[in-house]
C-alpha cells in the first residue's frame, strides 16, 4: 500500500492476521495498491487466493504500462497454483514481462512465507494452531527483503508463462 513511513511503521508487529481467510484478505488488501515492486514467497501458494477476481483486477490495473520485471514470485511448487487458480495463471501469461517465477530448492529452506512491498510486508509466523502473520515495516521489512533476495540468488526459473510444444 502507498503509506507514509510513519503510517507503515505503525503496522510493525501490532496487527496480527490469524486464520486462512484473514491471510487471504490481507493479501488482497496489500495487492490492491502494491507500489513499485512485489516479492512473494510461499512453498505452494495454497492459501493465497491469487485467482480471486479482485486480486486479478488490481494486478491488471497495476501491471498495465509496466515494461520491466516488477514481481518476483518464489516457491517450491507451482502445480497447485496452476491447477487451483487459473485466473492467476492467465494473468501470469498476459503479463509475463513483469513477473519472474523461481523455484527455491528445499535445501534452501528457512525463508518465511511472505508478501513484501516497498513500504510494508506480510510475514507468516510459525504456528501449530492456525495461519498467523504480522504486518511489518522498517528494519523487519528490510531484513525480510534481504532474506528473500538471498534466497532468490539460489533459485532457478520455473512456472513458464508459455509452454513450447511440438
């Protein structure tokens, strides 16, 4: 979201997101106005709701006119996303020039599931009971971006926008 620095700081660890639907709502809210870049990581994106019509409409508006890669999507498996969220797969194909998808090898584990924007992020906190996450900014956001970028360096391209066949 486009927030001032002070407003983004107010979200740091104060707002908790608990449960699958709350996570999806937080993802929708952040992707409504993502700013200049998007970094996201999930092992499989099963709980993200990326095929939601509202998410797709927001991403459409945001991506139109962009000419360079602005979305970096990191995961371990994309097959469930491809099967469960066909709208997102179509968006990925239409806007292949703005999104890069990479696979993170399992031996490079340890990265927190996250959605990171320039001024605010959403970090999953390990919990045995339910999906629990916090908004972050400032130093915590900077550390999450650094961890993401390091993992990106060890990843390989995957989830192609177009499949070549015979």
